[in-house]
């Protein structure tokens, strides 16, 4: 089942105190502290969290599109705010999530301003939900229920969980398959379009406990995730496709235009974080095995030049345009994935993550790398748990 660490992950920023010792499965890095995680969270808040007043908060999108909010940002924001104990912001983001809801009780993926109005400024198709966002909202609500002991969060979680199962899953070739969203186009594709970085087997196991009547369904969905992942993952490098197909594991037949679906890039980069969570929470052997293969490949690279885009054989994908970028987008989730591997490796990966400079006006100071850095450091410091903290 792999090792277990007993590690002091450092003091909270500004507190001068010692952090609780990490005793979970896997390994927490000793090269970073909770102060690093808090600094990343504070930087994200300053740049992207907006208090809309009246008990509503939103997450501003990319630096050039801060009038917009994407559902993904709300989900990430709720995971961060519960993890850092910011209940007012958490409740405010939940209020905005409800403003974004579509007819299925899930979030339209793109909305604008504090009133969450519809526009087509940055996309001609701003409607329908993206599965990862609603999964993150549902899980954050279960964390909030545990952390703050308020049953209302459990009620909201159950509503999201049931809507996700009804509108975002399909049975394909005997497998419970998470579709990329609730649009009928994804259902019509018959499993021909999946995003591996959306798969959240650790969440599904938590959903099974929350909605006991559907426990068998959710536990099977968690187990099926690994069969689906194996179809989209290179057997030598462990790199996974951005987008794929249930039937072949190869090119996706998605009802839209997605960037380099057969490569490892900004979509697929999140996969090691999501899969590692199933080991850190549940000691799932397949989660460790999947991450360990990928970690072995990352270890064979120069950590200071790990890129954002690769072909699955491990060669850089020069068609991406931003091929030579060294970013928290990849280094953060790689570091979380290394928590299943060994102490020395996660130490190196985490140290490299915090060493990546974040300067105003550069790509690392934008929405996506800020979010993934903060989320990765939350996990690396033992604070990304089913109860919203240690």
C-alpha cells in the first residue's frame, strides 16, 4: 500500500507556531511550510476573489477577463476557502454558484459580474455545466459540513451530488463514465469524449457515504475511473491525454474544439492531483500505482525545465505555442502526485513548485497557475482533507 509519513510541515504563516504533524498515507514535503501555502492563498485572494457585498463572492477569471467568472473557479475557490477556514467567503461563493445554476441545478460554466448575468463576450456558448466544477462544489460542501458542523451544507451537497449523477454520468460498455458536462451533446457522443482530469474517484467514495442509497453506484464509479484512466495513459511515461474516448482511449470525438486533445497539457495536468487524493484519503492501491509511474517519468526530467505540453511519449509538443513554459500548472499537481512515492522526491518537487517566480504581468500571475499553486500547496501541507483541514 506504500509508505506513511510522520512529518512536521511547518508553521502557519505569521503564527510562529508548529503545524500539526502529518501522519497520513504517503509523504508530505519537509521543504515547504504552511506559510508557503498561506502566501499562495493570499496572493490568489488579492488577485481573483471579489466581495460582491450582500453575502456574495465571486472568483474573477483571467487577468484580461476579470469581468467574467467560470464555474471551475467557483469550485476551486470553495475548496480553498473551506481549507483555509474562510467561512464568509465560502458561503459567498456558494451563493454565487446558485446564481450560476442551469435548469439541471448545476452551474453554467461562464457568467459575468456580481449578478452572474449571461453574455457571449468571451464565448458564444456560455451555457451548460462543466463536470469538474460541480464535483468540486459538492466535495467542498461535504468538507464544510464536517468542518463547521452545519447540516445545511450536507443538504446542498446532496442536491449537487444527485444532479451530477443524473446529468453528468452515462453507462458505457459496463462502466460508470463521467461526461465532461451536462450538455446533451456529451450524452449523444456516447462516451466518445471524456476529460481524464475531471475524474475524481476520492470524491465519489465520499459521495457514497453521503448518499447511502447510491453507495454502490458511486463506489463502482470510483473503481471504474482507473479502467478509464488506463485507456488514456501512456504505458511507458504515465502521461495522460487531455481528452479521450471510452471505447479506444484514443482521440476524442468532442462536440467542440479542444486544444491538442491527444497531448498532455493544461487539462491533463490536474490528473495527478485528483488521483493522488484517492490515495491520500483512502489508500487506494491503484491511485498510488498510477501516480508512481508518472512520478518516475517526471523524476527523469530536469525539474527546473518541466514543461506544460508533452506528447504522451514524453517529447515536448511544440504545436502548443507556449511549449517552453515552466509553470505551477504542471509542477503543482506533479508535486501532489509525488506524495504517493517517497520523501526525497516529494521534497524536490515541492521545493521546485515554490521556487517558480510569480511576477506581475507574467503568465504565472494569471488565474489558472495561481489557483493550481494554491490548491497544490493546500494538499502538500496536509490541509486538503475530507474535513476541510487537518
